[in-house]
């Protein structure tokens, strides 16, 4: 079965930046699963998976633009130090903050006693991604998966969604029916 719209695809991956530093990878024996065509994964990767088959093993280079976007300087801002309470700060520290549209990860760029400069870009904004992919399964999505717009049945799914789309509360309410 080939990867196409409305298939649930499972694959193992390692992703590195252009310097060969590993940014993320699937644990051994635990593939990542997603619903193809539902924009669950970055577009540059989803496009490359189209038409691939089970046990295909290949590399994909995704430019930052088609991954987590280019770095937006407007998202670097200075806020009052008190916003972080007594939290010990250091350059490069990543913190989760809540705003009207959900949780965001911000990176501390610099700080003084009064102010903190934070970068609200996605930690991988501006980073080109180099994936090594091995497809382990392709199957038809269930009716429920199509209704929800995502794959079910793997622990990885929840981690991925928290990082990416913050749609967990929608998910909880729809599962109670
Ligand atoms: Zn669901």
C-alpha cells in the first residue's frame, strides 16, 4: 500500500540539522504515526512521503521555510523580568509560557535585573532539517481517525501534538461523545 491521502503512515526517523547534530529521533521499536494529507506533519516532509511504500528507506532535506518557518525578528521581544517571577534564568533556557492562543516555547536570549529578551520563534525556526526515514507501515485510516484528523494508537502522537498544535482540549471533548 502506497502513502496517499487518508492513509495512516508509520515510520522511523532521525532528523539532523545541516551540521549533522541530531535534533530528534524515534525510539527504537516505536515508529511515529500520522494521518497523511491532514497537515499533521511539516509540509516539506509530507510532500516527500507521498507515493512511498512500506520498508522504503530514504533521506529528505527540508528547507526551514517548509519546516518550522524562517526566523521572524519581530518575535524577539523584551519583557519585564517580573513576568518570570523568581525563576532562575540563563541564556538559551527554553520556557513554556501561556498566551491567548495556547502554550508557546520561548527561548531566553538575554536578561538583566529588570528585563528579559525572549525569542518566541519555534526553537527550530530557521533550521534546515535532514531526515532519514524508514516507513514501517501504511494502512487505511479508521472512520474515527478521519473525523479527528489525526492518527490513533501510538504514544508518540500525543507528544507531537503538544509540541505542534495545542489541539488537545478539542480532542478531549470530541472523545467524550
Ligand atoms: Zn482523536
